[in-house]
C-alpha cells in the first residue's frame, strides 16, 4: 500500500483547500477510503469516509456541511474538499484504506 497525500497549505479562516490522495499497491476500487487528521498533542481522528463505489459517504459531526469527500476510481485518487475552514481544522491530514501503512500526510494550517 502506498498513499501520497497532497494539497495542504496555509489558509485563512473561512478559506478552502482541496486535498488529494493518490493510492497504489492495492485494488483501489475495491476499498472504502477514509480521511483522518491528527492535530498536535491529539489522537488521530476520522474526518470522512466513502464507500468503494462512491455511493455513500460519512462525515464526522465537526465537518458536516463544510467538507466533501469524493473519489475517482479511474485515477486511484480520493479527494477532500474543505470549505469554511476554521483554526481548529489545523492538523496533518491522512487518507487510509483500512489496511497497510499510513502515508506521510499533508499539513493543513488555518490561521490569519
């Protein structure tokens, strides 16, 4: 399993970012995919998940209505569109298929 997250950066409160995760080493279209995040000093937490075909999604309460998870099985890529970002969204964001090693993640910093 190889996971390469990208798209993070520094953004002002209220701004938007789109994260991407390129996956390889497994049959991407057969697995549900999730985004997690880990803030300094805190445990990793689930942000959003999407089924293998993309027909169903799940969101943590703290991102509902602001974040959207999607996937392109032809490109072996999962996305996280993040809108109305808040300082408390600052964290390293990871994608994960539920097995194998984690990737390096991508840093998201929300600050004015």
